[in-house]
């Protein structure tokens, strides 16, 4: 497994985890907004000696921040910076409620540690605690006089700040130390989990290529074909990730699964009779009808062999690659005559890699085309057979493809 594939696995894992945790934080914050609502109700009922105007202001402020948080999440659910925005917004509410000695606000002690543990990020745990401490100490300092009067303390403001401030500092120091140590341990767990995923993916890749070798036993061409097409797909995916092509339409995880599924796209040819599969001449209409069934057979094999064994989402991507890699952009492909954007992106990627290798490879019924001729055919098929954007990706990758097919006899 290449370093690029390992990086893709790790980034996909972190992005998916971050998106899930960001959504959870939005929900936690929505629940937190009930605190100022409860305080307002308590004030209206005479349970708290707190200004109704201040309580209503806290509700309005919390709702504004909640709306901002939802908009931020909707715009970029995988943002790594979202958690810092959440920490600041929560502390703004806590700070606004802490500016009155009538209320003993301790929500920051429960909400902030909860959020830091969600992300497996020691750095975030530290800075969240700093934000929490600055908020709490600022409120403590600003209302020190009111607090002394409210609780009728027989102490000067200076002594109150020294004694209570020292206690607050020790408390937050202990909390920060505990959180950071715990976050480092969870971070180690995260890295071990990623390493385990990488190991499993490597084993998975070996198994998938063994499927391709089963086809190679039938003919000496298709086995090499699946390996080369897998290489093309891998190059395309890496280029698309680097240039953010279709970044808003396909996830990194789906892209990685597309690479893993590529060797399986022709597995259904196992069910094609030898006299058709290795026929040294163009196929008849009847023979072509039979070989056109291999995408459906490929999907059936994938679902029968991988369901309840592989990740369900991988099975979905592999099924798309197998079933739809002969669909065409203009709707003239098979088996379902899908058109344009209705063709799943993994299948569109597989389609162009499949045809390009077929053009550049020798078959029983044809000689290999030069790479330059293959690119001419790609350009002619832009918007007809192939997704125009993916044709551009292939053109951008031309030096890599020329290197691959310049040494085709050595593959």
C-alpha cells in the first residue's frame, strides 16, 4: 500500500470522525441553550433574583450563536476549526451568565471537557481549557465586588482575588492537566485504530487482487488489464484529490473504495464461455450480447461474496464500479442506459480507465494503439462516452500514462 493510500485512509478516517463529532457538538450546544431558557423561566417564577432582561438577552445571544454554528456546520461539516468556534461560542454564553453573582454557573466544567474528549486532540483539549479559564477568570474578576457584597463576605477585594483566584487557578490547572493526559491517551488509541485500518486495507487489497488473478487464469490478458486499470484509477483519484475535482460530490472514503474496487470490475467475465472470452476475432452480435452480461454478473458476485464480510459502503461502491463501468455519458451504454450525472462517479472513473487500457493493449482481435491515438479517441468521446471533466483529468495525467504504456511489455 502506497504512502498516498495510507494518507488517504488516515484523512478519510479523521474527516468522517470530525464530521460526526461536529454534528454531535451542534446537538450538545442546542441542549446547552436550554440553560438560559430555564433561567428565564426561573426568574419569571421568582426562583432567581436575576434580571429578566438579562435572562432574555442570554437566550437571544445563545440562539444567535446556535444559528451561526448550524450555518458553519452546513457549510463545512468536516472543518477541523469548527471545534474551536464551538468552544468560544459556548464560553460566550457561560461568560454572559457568569456576570451576575446571583447565578452559580458551572456548565463550563461539564460541557468543555465533554467537547474536548470527542476529538482525540490534545492540542484542542489544552486550548479549550485556556478559553474556559480566561472566560471564568474574567467573570470572576469583573464581579468580585458584587460577589463579596452578595455573599456578605468579611474580606477585602484584594484578599478575595488572591485566595479565590488562586483556588480557581489551581482548579483549572488540575482540570487542564487531567484533560490533556486523557486526550493524549485517546489520541494514541486513535492512531492505533488507524494503523489497524491500514493493515486491514492492505489485507483487503491482497484479497481483491487475488480475485483478479482468478480471471488471469482464464486468459493471459484480462489479469494484466485489471492491474493496469487499477493503476490508472489510482492515479486519477490522487489527481482528483490534489485538485479538489468533484470534492463536493464524492468523499475521500468513496474515492479510496473506488481504488480498492477497481480490480473487481471484470470479475463477472468468469462466467463468459472461453470461446467468446478469448476469441481471436471480433464478436458476433449474439456473442456480444453474452459478454455484455458481465457487469451484472460482476455485481452479483460482489454482493454474494462480500456482503456480511466487507464494509457495506465498500460493497456499494464496488457494486457501482462493476455494474455501471460500461455506461456512457450520452446514455448509449449498458446495462441500464444511465446518462450523465446519473452514472455514479466511481463507475465514470472506471469506465475511462477501462477503455483507455483496452485501446493501448493488444487483444486477440486487435493490435495495441499508440498512446497518442488513444488520447485522440478520448477527446472525440468527450461528452459522448466519457464525463468531460474526467477526460480533462486523463489529459492532465498524460505523462504518467505515457510512462505506464511505454513499458507495457514489461508489465
